[in-house]
């Protein structure tokens, strides 16, 4: 087990390094000059050159990546060029570790921007995850146990219909009718725990979480049904039935445990994607999360913020893969041998 964990951790670190190199190649190795956008429309050539030197854009690709990687562990000053500090000793900004860069457009460290918006996205993701996992797996098991019945066809049919609806349509539907017209809940506005307590915080997340959960839940109902039905056809399940074990034990101890392996993969990657920012949902409800920050950074061509967000999202996915691999070893001991 220890060797299995070490292998997964080492491969995860290698993936993080490769991912950061590719991200920098995509954003900073492009022919578009980032200093032009960071400086502004009315900047002269000399001002653009000074901005590029202060933010490190005049360095080559490998130098930029090295400084960025070092800043994650030790922090970074802008400008960090010793020669430039001699002529302009004033520091534009200091970024403590882990430093993901400095946004000239927002005059703030990217790490600080992410710290301000990450709690919103994490809150929505956790609530949506709980909704769709509990609802999707439970309804999927019910559909598998009643395979071929009206209940099964109804659940599968409804899930197909809901899966076809885009998230912005579901979000606008809930916002307009549930909150505005019918007034079943208050108009959604993110409320931190420190401001509204646990109750106010939870109630402010219901509609955005349901918006995301409905889409994912529809997929998990069908996938859970398929995996459980496949497990029911296995020899060990038929043996358990022949022994006279109760249906509840056969379903949850044997069939569902085998079905959890692919579901864990889906759940881990989907949750990691949500942590990167549910862009459409946050835009519909005007929640200040990572998704809304990504939209604003893309509109303003704020490369440091975009790079930081992409790296964060990719790190979430890689870490989720590592956790999923480790959970595989707990769910199915045969995985440890590979």
C-alpha cells in the first residue's frame, strides 16, 4: 500500500510540473504582448517596456516559469530584477508564498484575488456535490432494483430530460420563478458565515447548488443504474443470492461497492471541475466566485489572473485524481497490485 501511495504522489508531482509548463507556453509564449494590456491603451513604447521589465514579461519563457515556480514556495517581489531595482528601488507589490503572480489590471496579487473568491466556489461546489451524489446514487439504485418497471422508466426519462437542459436555463428558471415570482426563497445573494451564520450561509447557496446538482444528478442516476445492473450480473452476486443473503445486503455490500469504483472517478473529477469555478451558475446568480473572476479576467485580458486560475483548476483535477486512486485501493484491494 505504501509503494502504491508513493507512486501516485510522484506521478502527481510530475503532472503538476508538466501542467505548469504547458500553461505558461499557452499564455506567455504567444505572439501577443502581455505588457501592452497590462500597461493600458495610452501607454507609450517606453512605458510598455518599463511595465514588461517590472512584471518580468521581458524575460524568456523558461526564466518566467522559473521565477513563477520559485515564487510559489518563497514569495516574490515586483519588480524582481536586481538591475531594475537599482534604478527604480520602489517595490510595486510584494507577494507572499504561495505567489501566483501580480495582476496589474486589478492592482492586486492573484493569490489574494483567489482567496477572496475561492470560498464562494467551494461553498457552491460542496452543496451541489452533496445534492447530486446522494440523489443520483439513491435514485440510480432504485431504478436498478425496479429495472423495467414504470418507476425505472420514469426516473431514466426524467433524468434524460433534465440532462438536456443547460445550466443557465435551469438557473434562470429557478431565479425567476422560485425566488422572484413565487417568493419561495429570498433572492439569492452570497452570505458568508461570519455575516449570516451557518443558516444564512446555507440558505444563500440552495438555488445555485440545485442548479448544478440537477444537471449532474441526471447523469449519475443513469450511470449508477447501469453500474449496479452490471454488478448484479456478476458471479459473486449470484453466489450471494444463492446463499440466501437479504436483498439489502446484496445491493449495498456487494453490487454497490463494485459500482462505486467508476462513480468515484466521475465524482472526483466533477467536484474538482466545480472548484475551478462554475462560471455559468455564478454569472447567473451574480456570485463573486472563481467563475466570475475568470470571466472578468478573460474580458480584460488579465493574463496573470488567468494563468493562476488555470493552474489552480488543473491542480484541483490532478489532486482529485490522486485521491481517487487512493480511494480505489480502499474500495477494491485488487487495484493495489497494479
